C-alpha cells in the first residue's frame, strides 16, 4: 500500500520516477508473494509436520511408507495428468476435491488450495500427500457424512495410534485410539468418490464389503493391508507388535491372495471348451473402481503347434462410465452414468466359458490363464500427457499390466 500511495503523490514529477516506482512495486509485490507462499506452507507444516520429521525416530515405519503408493499420492505422473484434466473440466470448479483424499489436510486450509495444486504440478512436491500426520492426527471419523469425514486435532502435540503403553518421547505425546485398528479410519478415503455423486450408489468403490465373510469374521482393512509384524516401533526401543506401512495392495505379495482360478478344459472332437471359475477372495470389489480406468482382465491364451497362439479371448472386470454428452469417459469426475459394471463383487465367484476350434496338427496344446490389473487406458492426449509427465516416459509403471495370477496346463487332444 505504501508504495502505491507514493506512486500517486509523485505522479506529476515524471514518467521515469513512475516507472521506477512501478518496477519497485512489482518487485516488492512478488517478494511478498513468495514470502506468503513460504509462510503458508510453514503454517500448514506446523499443524501437519512433514514426514521427514518423523523419520528421525521412526526409521522403519518411514522406509515402509516411503515405498508405498501412499507416499506418492500427489507425486505420480498419472495423478498430475488427471488433476489437470479435472481442473479444466466443468467439475473442476471445486478445486480442492482431489486433495480431499490425496492430501487430506487441504480440508483444514481451504484458502491454500492453489498451493496444493502448484505443489502437485511441480512434480516433486515438498508438501506431503497422505503422510504420517495426515493419518495420526485423525481423532474421529464421521461415517454419517458421505464420504465419511475425518476430524483433525490441529495444534495438538498428541499423535494417536494403536498402543496403550507407548514409551514417552521428546517429540510428541501419544494416545491409544481404537479407530486405528478399525476400517473406519480407511473408509474416509476408500469408500466412495464424491465427484461421482450423481451416480448414486454406483460410486461405491468397495461394494457390499461389510457383508463379506472376512468382515464378519472380524477382519478390518488393517488385517490385510497393514499386516502385523514384530519390530522396533521407534529407533532403539524394544521389539513389539508393529504394523507394516508398505500398504500392500496392487504391489506386494498380498494380491496373490486376491482370487482362485479353477480351469477345466473339455476337448470334444473339433470343439474345445475351457471353463474358468474365478473366485474372488477379496472382501471388497475387485478391482476398486477409482480411477475409472481401473480394471482387472482375465486373459485366455491357447498355444498350439510350436507354442504358437491359436486362440485368445478375455473378460474385463471394471466399470464403463458415460459423461453428460453421452460418450464413454475414462474419468469418474465426468461420469453421470454407469453403462456397464462387471466388477467382481466381494467374494463373488464368476464362471467364464470359452469355446474355440480344437488346435490342429498337434497332440497337445497349452491353456494359459492370467489375471492382471490392466495398464492405464484413456484418450490419446491424456496418455501422452502422462508419458510427458513421467521421468520414465512410456516406461512408467502405469503402462504395464500387473500380474495377479498365472495358470498353465498342457492338454492332450486325444483325451
Ligand atoms: C487421507 C485419505 C486416505 C486414508 C485415511 C487412507 N488411504 Fe489408502 N490411499 C489413499 C490414496 C489417495 C491412495 C492412492 C495413492 C496413489 O497411488 O496415488 C491410497 C492407496 C492405498 C493402497 C494402495 C492401493 C493399490 O492400488 O495398491 C492401500 C492398500 C491403502 N491405501 C490402504 C489403506 C488402509 C488400510 C487405510 C486405513 C488404515 C488407508 N488406506 C487409509 C488415501 C487414503
Ligand atoms: C474419496 C477420496 C478420493 C478422492 C476425492 C479422489 N481420490 Fe484418487 N484415489 C483415492 C484412492 C483411495 C486411491 C487408490 C485407489 C486404489 O488403488 O484402489 C486413488 C487413486 C487415484 C489414482 C491412481 C493412483 C495414482 O495416483 O497413480 C489417480 C490417478 C487418482 N486417484 C486421481 C484422482 C483425481 C484426479 C481426483 C480428483 C478428481 C481424485 N483422485 C479424487 C481416493 C480419492
Ligand atoms: C493411511 C494412514 C497411515 C499413514 C499414512 C501412516 N500410518 Fe502409522 N499407523 C496407521 C494405523 C492404522 C496404525 C495401526 C495399525 C494396527 O495396529 O493395526 C499405525 C501404526 C503406527 C505406529 C505404531 C505401530 C508401528 O508399526 O510402529 C507408528 C509408530 C506409526 N504408525 C507411525 C507412522 C509414521 C511415522 C508414518 C509416516 C512415515 C505413518 N505412521 C503413516 C495409519 C497410518
Ligand atoms: C524424538 C523421537 C520421535 C519423533 C521425532 C517422533 N516420534 Fe513417534 N514415537 C516415539 C517413541 C519413542 C514412541 C513410542 C514407541 C513405543 O512405545 O514402542 C513413539 C510412538 C508413536 C506412535 C504410537 C502411539 C500410540 O500410542 O500408539 C505414533 C503413531 C507416532 N509415534 C507417530 C509419530 C509421527 C507421526 C511423528 C512425526 C510427526 C513422530 N511420531 C515423531 C518417538 C518419536
Ligand atoms: C481379507 C483381506 C482383505 C481385507 C480385510 C481388505 N482387503 Fe483390500 N485387498 C485385498 C487383496 C487380496 C487385494 C488385492 C486384490 C484386489 O485388488 O482386490 C486388495 C486390494 C485393495 C486395494 C487396491 C487394489 C484395488 O483393487 O484397487 C485397495 C485400495 C484396498 N484393497 C482397500 C481396502 C480397504 C479400504 C479395506 C477395508 C474396508 C480392505 N481393502 C480390506 C484383501 C483385503
């Protein structure tokens, strides 16, 4: 303000002075702008200390979390590319939407949305997404809200966790909170995506999980996704029961427990039928349907003479969405309707039948069945954008399918 006033006073003196004053004003302005940004980030980090602060004493937990997808919740090239697509879409007016789960502390700093956006776009944000404090400061989750909302304790030095008897330390107080061993903690981000609200119940990512056998037998999300192990909870403390923070899901061994496939091949002269029974062992949808392109694919490959593929077919498990213009869309924030839903429901068994001509000129043939998470799909410009955003380009992991199960059997034609 001071600078601007002085411009007005000196306006009669000469253009040169005005110019200098303007330049000065501009310089001062951008200076304060940069300072303000730095200040707002430090305000945010006063309430939600950076995970690097926890690393000092919780090295094991930090290293596990660091390799988990959670540590990249606003870093991944595909997140940045889809954030951009979102912001330039009509739904993008609600700028904080994606961060509500990908960097949930945005809820406490609604005025700082732009800072979160700029950080995510920078590619290597210094701001955390879903890190230690973002979970361990949650005091309560309100499941009457859709999606359920967490309540944060700001300006608190108390970190909540699973232990009744946490050892005292200099950095923070601790308190046992039952919520940390309950699915409710996870549901506030994993249950449904709010942008697809017009889809009604169809925006449900997990399906009827609470009716599953696993849940009825007392399993929580943590039982499978934060498996119990023995180790140091804090550096140098005695070993005790701890929780694995790599959050196995698509990555890690857990996915091998996703399903069972039973394959039965029947050769009847010229015609062969392969029946595949896919039994999901997961207490929630397989796959969870956000982002919208998330699909699991069952591939059948028949290899005849010289292991040459003579027949292939597949089944796709996922959702197909339609946008307001009546076109198929790969983005759930644009979706107004579900056109097709082939997701494997919690613990569902699906029987798939494939019929094809019996391979010729061979005594045996191979039946290969694989279940994979499909690689990313979407409009070409979007995929190019993801490629451009990634330091690995077209080698970015999102362009690779991830194997869940592989089954192979050699079948005799004369059987
Ligand atoms: C604040 C929101 C939030 C909370 C709370 C949360 N998650 Fe997540 N979770 C995410 C986001 C966002 C991702 C995706 C990160 C990425 O890949 O960009 C994710 C990813 C995951 C993954 C990896 C999924 C995959 O595709 O492999 C697992 C497993 C997971 N979370 C389990 C949990 C469990 C268990 C809890 C509760 C203890 C939990 N999450 C609590 C937001 C959350
Ligand atoms: C209600 C919480 C929630 C909201 C809101 C949300 N996400 Fe997610 N997002 C998640 C979770 C949980 C995962 C992990 C899903 C999984 O692996 O099954 C995820 C995964 C993703 C992924 C794939 C993993 C990655 O980062 O590489 C992308 C991309 C993504 N989200 C983009 C977005 C965008 C863009 C928005 C805003 C339009 C958004 N999300 C809004 C919870 C949310
Ligand atoms: C997505 C939410 C989430 C994130 C992110 C997260 N935690 Fe946890 N943490 C939990 C839950 C839930 C438990 C309790 C699990 C149980 O007992 O089944 C836990 C347990 C712990 C424990 C006690 C058990 C142990 O393994 O030592 C410590 C310490 C801890 N977390 C520290 C951290 C630190 C440090 C970070 C960041 C590097 C972090 N957490 C990130 C949810 C989270
Ligand atoms: C000066 C070292 C130090 C720092 C820094 C530190 N912690 Fe701890 N923390 C400990 C010790 C020691 C324990 C107790 C471990 C035990 O009882 O086995 C603990 C326990 C915990 C627990 C378990 C509490 C309970 O009651 O279940 C959580 C959660 C936790 N810390 C999270 C964090 C987070 C998040 C940060 C970063 C914001 C952090 N800690 C920073 C030393 C530290
Ligand atoms: C009985 C073990 C079990 C329980 C309990 C469980 N899951 Fe899973 N979950 C799995 C398995 C196995 C996979 C890998 C196959 C798959 O993608 O479904 C998985 C995958 C996931 C994925 C990533 C892959 C995807 O399909 O997007 C997310 C996210 C996830 N689970 C979240 C949760 C949440 C949230 C809960 C609690 C409401 C939960 N899970 C409870 C076993 C479990």
